[in-house]
C-alpha cells in the first residue's frame, strides 16, 4: 500500500509540475561507478542541480580527480524547497551574498588544499570560497531550455542528472538534438512513451546498471504526505518504485545473452486476438525456437540485448509505433490490442528472436565471461 501511495503521489506531482525529487548519494554511487572509464577526460554537465543541494554535484566534485574529468559544470534553477545544503552560499566567492539567485559552477581542477593527500568535499569547499571564477551568477533563471544553459550543454560531453519527470520527453529530446551522451533518472513509465520507446528500439537509449525493479529513494519536500521515512537530518525520504536510470552510454548487461530453455507450444503461448504475435508472460520463458513476433513484459527492456532480439513495436490499447498499420482499424472498432480471448493484459514489448543466434554457444560464452 505504501508503494502504491507513493507512485500515485508521484503521478500527481508530475501532473502538478512538482519535480523536487533529490537523488540519494548511495543510488548515484551505485550506478555511476560502472562508467568510470567512460568519464575519463570528459566535460560533465549537471544542468538540473543546485550544487548546494545536489548529490550529483557532490559525487562529481568529490571524485573529480579520481574520474579524471576535464571539467565539471553545474547550473541551478530556482530556490529549492529542500534545506540543509552542504556549503554556505554567502561564503562563496563570485556570488552575491544576499540570495540564492541561479548560478553556475565550473570546476577545471580540484587542488589538494588541505594537503592531506586526498581530494574530498573540503577541498571543493575551499576552492569555492577562494576562487571567484569558479561560481558565477546566471543572467537568466537557469532553466535547462534557456539560451545560456544551451550554450553550456553544447560544451559538454556527458550530461548526468535527475531531470524534472514532468519534462522528461522535452529533456531527452534536447539531449538527442545536441547529440550528447547522458545518464539520467526517469520514471519507468517513460519507457512506454512513443519518443522514448523509439530510441530504445533504435538502440539509442537503454536502461542503466541498477535493476529497474528496485526503485530508488528520494528526498521530497516537507509538504509531502506520503513518505517512507525521515533521514538523520529530518528530511522526508520517499521510495519511488517506478524510477530507473536511462542512458545512451555503454552498459555491459545489455550485451549479455538471455539463456533460453523453453520450447514453443500453442497451449502455453496463446496469440493476441487482434495482433499476430504470441503472448509470453514471463521474460524467462521466451521460447528459444519461435521465430515470429512475441509480446513480452516491459521488464524485458532492462535485459534487452540488441544482438539477440529485435524490437518490433510496443503493444498497449494501441501499438506505440503502428509498425503493422493496425491502429486506425483498432480505433474504429474499439479494439484493445493486448486482448487474448477478450481479456486485455499489461503493456507488452513486441520482439523477434534473431535467427542467427545459437543459444547453446551464447550460453557457453556468458558462462565463460
């Protein structure tokens, strides 16, 4: 009941454009540790992150030298309702002492200021307090769509953040337009958006390393009624089970082959009433010998290997991409495309097995890797 309440609350927040979900450092560390080599020599931009409250800034600033970053850029948007920042704004050189106007931070180097042999947030704090060129006010409001933030994104190699869920389509479209690598957090429901689904189908987007069935914990505003617990600082923490990482960077799990063991039979794999495909209710039970189109649960996308399977379309009330040209007829006749024997099921990903794959060999490869 707790999870259902939180997800319902999340949908309401999205509809109301309330997007103040602050990612926990532990979730950031758990995901980003896998991309260390891909960060080397890159300009990382966090464009939805107040550095005084964002754990993304905290992660990259503290690990700037370890990741061998070329530059870290962060920009803030508006005053956050979350209190308890890591650093005090009025002590930062280059910023006005009176308020929390939108600003940017650009870090090119983090010296070992305290000489203890390790780079940490104390060194970052020293840098911000003593280098007036590191933090500078923005002319506008810091919106990721603003002209000055677009100029910054053009300079970046990789964008990493937790963008507003309500603007997820627009946010991803901007990243695609400027051909940026990215690692971002979104709602798993976004996998069924036409624009997002097409990117996955075209192998231009994939889920991250963190199992998307796990969900994540976020710091939420004080006025949230439903939350999981309070942390040691008294902040409300909500678990959102329908959240996951999206990226267009290399993710090793999407190169692994699913081990298939079941064989097709008409009793266990019925066909949909209005689409020529069989229903496979569990990803683990994808038949190894069926060469036609199969409908599988959305959890398949977290295991999707483009070398093993081809995504055809998405099946819901109507098809997502209308590859087979059936949607007009479905609308006209009031059909539900996932119906089997007149009973509809959840969203399905339509896939085909690639015939060239010999699973016995691939299974052996996985076991030896």
